[in-house]
C-alpha cells in the first residue's frame, strides 16, 4: 500500500468566485503554497471546510486535479470523496486514485441514518474504488447525523486491505476514544482535542483551522505546543457561532492568498461586523 498520511493535514477551503458559483482556479496554487510554507504536511480537499457536499462531482474532480498540479514535493493531497450517493462516492474515490492522490477519505452520507450493512457496503465500495491508495473513514456525527458503529469499522478492517485509519471530528474526547482502534491511524478533527488525542494514540490532525492558521496547527501537532493549544482553543471559542469556510476564506483574502471570499449558497459570506471580529483575531 502507498505511504499513509501523517502529521498536520489542513482541511482546505475550496476557492470560489462569481458569488460562489464557480471554482476560482487561479487561487488554488497560492493556497497550496501557503499551507506548505506554513508547515502543514498535506491537505484534505473538499471536506467540511472545503464545502465538498455543496460542489458538483465535476467541480470536486477539478479541485483534486488543481491541488495535485500545485503540490510541492512531499506534500500530501488527500481527497474527501464522501457524497450523498454511493455512485458519486465511488466515482470520486476512483478518480482520486487514478489522478495520483495520496489518500481518500469518506464521511457517512448525511440525511438518511444508514444501518450497519448499508454503511459497510458504502465504505467497502469506496475503498475498493481507490485501492491500493490509503482509505480513511471520516467520522463526524455533527455532519452525518449519526455515528459510524464500531462493528462496521471492525468488519471493514478484516476485508478492506487499504483501510488505513479514521479522521474523527466528534466531541468531547469521550466520543473520540472508542475510535482509537488498534491497527488504524486516527487523526483528530477538533483542534482543542489534539493534544489529548495524541497522548492517547492518535497520530495527527486534519484541521479546518489549519486552512487559515497553518503555523499554529503545525506547531500544535509537530511540537505538541501548549501555546498553540491555547491559541486553537481561543480561536474555536471565538468562532463557534460563525461558518468556518467563510471565516477561513476571509482570513486568506486578508492575507493575499485568495482573490475572493465567496462561499457556495446556502452558506453566506461574513457581514461587516463579523469581518471586523475575524480581523481582530
């Protein structure tokens, strides 16, 4: 199996333009360069922070291609292929592998609370489509609406050779602990839990904050910095009532990385008052 993910992975935004109607292709390379220069080990494209479920399959495929074209040596490109249907999830997973992505992650489809057999079949087909690339289950009750049961993960581990691990964005840490499954790499998705997760056996983080504050996230993961831990806690507290994609894009526009702060409807850009709050951070 190809090399697995490690360290600090940015849950990257997807640059958009035209009031969020289309990809801002010209901003992808500067974004990848900014994240690599900030100390991140790679990106996860089109996840929650990347507005993936709001994008078309064609747009998500194009975003994968642009990230792969822009990546520097040693910088990992992981693709979130989770979609509402198994058909689209498989299509995105297969493209990621064929295009040369380093890994694929898939969240449990939202809206319908799938049973164990439905989830097992969905994940197995997605993993098979991207084999032999490393495959990661993206566990996030707050977005799927239900958890991935541990028996599903254990069954997949027995029959899916490229199952490498999980990204777990649940809170509090008591909800994360059951997913620290022996033999699988776990990445923490909520930054205030990273140090606790690393101490318990997680190997890294896939961070939405890392998309706009890469140095802080890299310091948190690579050096287990208490100062970085204090900083990410403060950021999450300050931003809890705001949309992270909109916040991250505004920060990146202010730093000259992106050309536009556009998000895809029904998300909205920040108000003037919200932009002032974010600038103060």
